[in-house]
C-alpha cells in the first residue's frame, strides 16, 4: 500500500497548503512508542525479504514455516503502538482499520485474501506468485474464504495507475493518514495547537 500512502500524503499536503496549514509542524510530530511501529515494519518486511531471496536456506525455510506467527507478532506490535496514542483522532481510525485487517487475516491462515475479478488476472504482476501460494502475506480469495467483506475486494483500476485491490481496513488507514497530516499541520499558538475543526 506504499503507492497509495504516497498519493494520499501528496493530496493531504496539497489540501493543507490550500487551507493555509503550517506544514513545518510535521517535523515535530510526537508519536509515543514509535519503536513498536519501526520494529513491526522490520519484522515483517525483513522476514519477507529473507524468505523470498533465501527460500532454500535454513533460515529462509524457518521463516516460511513460522511466518504465520511472525505476521501475527508484527500486527501485535502495531496495535500496541497505536494503543499508546489513542488520544489522537487519527490513531483511533488507524486502530479500527488495523483491527479489521488483522481480523480477516486471522480467520484466513494469517494471510489477506485478495479478490481478482475474472479476466483481470493478467493485470496483476504478481498473479502467478499469488496463485502458487508463495506469497507470504496474501492469498487468492475463493469459496472457502472467511469474512470476505474485510478482504481486498475494492479493485483500483484505470485511470488509477496501479491495478490492485484494497480492503475496507486499508481505506480507513488511508483516511487516517490523510487526517494525520491535516491534524498535525494545525497552526500553533505559543507552542500549542489551536483548537479548531480539522
């Protein structure tokens, strides 16, 4: 979801400029437990990188065999980090979106089910990888998928430059990311943010 976050960040910054918000405030964002977010990213992305590039090694095999637990731990770390910052409005949105994504992967073997419409298989660069079950994070949606409405069911296609599917939880995370920039760029008065509608 990196591409979507970059697009949302650019859009939110553009809106902040139009609303005459103070962009420099973003340098001073205070997030409690930031280490939990960083550790989660390192655990998940590092594990995937090793499993994909050294799948035949002893360590790569170990990660493949236990990635369900690794994936679960990475989500727990994120939820702990979010819980430490629930006083922030956008963190509440992050919490709901993360719980929704975690719930659907929990009920589907710790993988996010992806809906690919018939006839659009060739649009997915990683379709072969996904359909072979070698994707550690995603799995193709089928008749056995549970809680389908929480999976990646919303298809982004042209004119959007990247053909992919996102979940309801992903959408909430992007909304939260947009709100983060809007809230954190509020003008300040003597070092404290002025209380006014976002």
